[in-house]
């Protein structure tokens, strides 16, 4: 007889070990999956995890890790604050889109003027756009008690419609022969979020992500607000007694996560993507939820988790073209990571007991 | 700056080195926007890839990555293919345009082929198919087959290619049946079976007994089959599993001849940049078997139309035609030029509703 028994206290060791175990389990079962597809499992895993970091062309892939990882980290940091406090912003994808639209909108409005003020204004606009979009579920929650999970998620689809409308209408490139999509900001120097050192992958979004990690760390460990977030998530009743204002906390957490998601969208549209297009959003807002949990809602953990997630994307594409692995297998592989994380996470609070149940 | 130069230099050197190494075998890369099993757009491009493999055998190696998001992800995938020694890379979605140009700049010795775009370079050619020729034939059959005189149309995105298809279908449906009305639903996706099925159901509920689609899944076919008396056409691929009814014919993209010819050109060293826009005549657009659900006389007319489009004696956009707002578009006997067709952003007279902005 095997049964689960609640631990008297959450196991700290297991809490730290879970992400590592989840990665190992994913490698093992992912390898099995690849083997059943007729591919060499070892070669597949090596291609995904080793090739981008230390392979022949790592000089190209390492910067790509930053490009792919930065938006994930930036968004996940914001989400983690709310998740810690039990405030669930599931709509970061929408806030990411709105940030990109606001940021790009400001840039395109200035076109073709050049000037040093344009990019900072775009950054502010991007942050504002994301914040504004997150304020909708926040205000509805504090005023009318609506569920922020549903409202923020549904607003993603609204944002996607805005994105399509902008690509086809207001922001459409007038020199684009009627095709959808805006001007390419990469060709507009004042608005281009270029690599700070060319070829390094280090654009302003990467810098912002690192700053966000540090700020979140300080906030959570040193600041009163960080204490309020933690205590609200762990013991809501105690939070009330210790004078935490839940309304302000909801506004802060949703607002901050929206702001950071908006920034991520703005840095993406003005840099690596370059253009407002109908399919601009590729799911960073949703993947960031995985990253936040994979990183244990801890700033440093999120930083590592974001890079790991980026690694599986980049390595996955390499495995596709070099080994002929289907894209679906790579997606299953990434899904396994979250699955094992959540499954193993249970052992933080529970442990397995073998033997008969004793009758007390 | 020095570091920059060093890096670009390294990329170039490696690009050169790897291409040089792969001289014996020509390596052809394909970047796909959807899964190869989508049954439509990507499926046909992948068939083209397989045809290249079959045609050249040991002399070529093909690689592909599927479901690649447009934007930075596609740029990374292309770079990766070039680094790994690809000689020729086909990028098969409109949204890959700027990324293709960016990567092509870094790898001057690798040839790139971008589908459905308008930006070319020394080593970037563009290609597309005149799907609208197939639409003309569909429109004719649809006009003859409808009993409710309402034809439903599932649009993907309101871009010139799709609008061109709607116009071509409408012009020929009206010619076949002056009472025909078009109802257009925009799905804002190229491939989303759930959304496409919903769109088809909405159109059928509004009385459409013919549903045309510019999206890639077979979901509208399934919805029509369920409804029972609704006619459909295969899109991008034959979708023959729904023949003879509801699918009565189809437009098939046949990229194989082009892919083989371009690969051959790279092998021979005769590859040059350019813009290819081929239709039924060159075999890039195929018309799937017209099923027996279509009356024999209608089928004969459709085949006649196909023959005249193929040999160039008839153009799908031949005047007199007016724009939706009543202003003249083409005079009697005048045909539309390619520039106008490429950027078409208006409906022809008779279509109701606005193109979404």
C-alpha cells in the first residue's frame, strides 16, 4: 500500500531540488519519447541542451539565448509578484501586445524624425500600455469582485484583435504595397532597440530584465511591500491583521506585471521583431507563467528558468533541422517540464509512505 | 566596433567554410510556418521538399523546421540553417520577408527564396502562385451550384492575396449567376480548425450552400459534410478525403516543379534572383478533380475556363469591371496589371461589406 502523507512542514530541500529533478525527469522521459520516434535519444538531448551553449556555432546561439530569454524573464518577474500573493494575472500576453502597440505607435508617430528623445518615450509608452491593459482586470476586481484570471485571459483575445487591426490599418506601412504590417523599426535608427554591442544579443530588453530581477529580489527580501506580498499569499488572514491593504496590493501586483509585460513587448517590437504584424505575439506571455513556476517564483530562479526555457526553444529548433525531430515532439518535451515540475512539487508538502495504514 | 567586425567576419568565414565543405551534396533548407501535417499550405510545401529529395536522390540533402513563428524565431532558424551549410533556403510564409532579407545579408553565398513577398536582393528571389486563377474556376462552379444564391467565404486575413481571391471568385460567380451574393467572414488565422469550423457554421446558418475557404484546415469541409447539402472546395491541398461531396474541386499549390528547378539552378551555378509568379499554365496552381456532384455541362465550362486561363487567352481580371464604390477599375477588354493585382486592397462592384481595417 502506497499512500501520500502530508508533511508536518514543507520540505525546503525538496522545494529547491524539484526544478532540478523535473529537468532530469524531462530529459529521461523526453529521451524515451525521442527513442520511440526512432531518433537517438542521447544525441537528441545533447543537441537540445549542449549544442546551443558549447557547440560549433555557440557564438551565434549564446546571444540568441538572451534575445529569447529576456522577454520571458521580464514578464515572469512581474507575474511572480502577483502569484506569490495569490493574484493571478494570466493575461500577460495581452499586456505584452498592448505594450508593443503603444511603444511602436509612439515610434511610428515620430517617423521619420531622428532624435534621442524618441526611444525613451517609446519605453514609457510601452510600459504605460501594458500597465493600462492590466488595470482593467485590476479595477474590475477591486470594484466589482470579478475574477482576474478570466478577465485578464479574455483581454488577451481583445488585444490580439487590436494587433490585427493596427497591422492592417492605422500602423500599416504606407510603402508596403498594401500588405499588412508596420514599417520596420530596425530601419529607423532613433526607434531601433539595437544590440548595445552588435552581435552580443544584449539589447535594452535584456538590461531591463536584469534590472527587474534585482529590483524584485530587493523588494521581496528587504521591503515592506515584499513582506505584504508574501504574507498575503501564505496567510491571507494574518495579512489582514498586519495591516495589508488588499486593494492596493491587487493594483500594485497586476499593475507591475502589466507594466513589465508591456516593456517586454515594446523592447521586442522595436528590436528583434522590428515590426507590428498580425502574428507578432508568439506566446511569451503564456510561457512566462511556466517560467515563473519553474523558477519557484524566486527572482534568481526565474532568471535561470527563463534561460533554460530559451535553451529548449533554440535547441529544439536545432534538433528539428539536424535530426528531423517533429516540432510536436519538442513541444511535448517542453510540456513535460511543467508537468514534472508540478507533479514533483507535491512532494514538497507530501511524502510517500509505504505499508499499511495504521488504525489509530 | 572591432568586436562587431570580428563577429561578422567569423559568421562569414564559417558560412563560406561550411558551404565549401558541402560542395558534394547540395543542402536545401525549408522554413515552414505550420506543421507539415496541416493538410494545406505547409503540407504542400513539404510535398515540394520531398519531390526535390526524390528527384535528386543522393545529390541533395534537405532539412526543415516546422511551426516557426514569424519574426526573430524565423531569423534564428534561417541563420542556423545557413551556418550548417545550406546552399539554398526556401522561406515559405509572407511574415518571413524581413528576416529573410536580414539573414541573406549575412550569408551572401547562400541563396534564399521567399514565398509571397515583395523584397528581393542579390541572393533573395521571391515566388508565388496565381491562386486567383483557381478562384475564378471555383467562382464559376459555385455560382452554378448554389440554390440559395448565397456563397459563404472564409477569409484568413484581409491582405491583397486574399482579397484578390475573393474578387476573382465573385466576378466569375456573378457571371455564372447574376443573383449571387457573397457573405464573407474573417477568421484572422491561416490555420485554426476550431475557428474555421465556427466560421463555416455561421455562414451555413446564414443560408450559404457553398462555402469557399482561404484557410488551410479541413474543418470547413467537415462542417459542410455535417450540414449535408453544402458545397466546398479544397484549399492549398486537394482535400480529396471529402470528395465527391461536399468537396467538388480544389485549388492545389504545386511547388515541386519550381523547387526542383531552383535546386538544379543552384547545382549548375546558374541561380539568379528574380520574381516568379506562376499560375495554372506553368503548373504551379493545380485544379483538383472536379467531382461527379457537379453537372456535366458545368464541369465542361469549368474545364474550358481552366484551359483559357492556362494558355493565356483569358485573364481572370478582364474589364469591364468597376470597384465596389462604382468607380471604374478596368475598361472593356482591359486586363489588370500585376502591380495592381499584387497590392489589391479593394472589392469589385457587387460585393457587400467593407474590408476590415
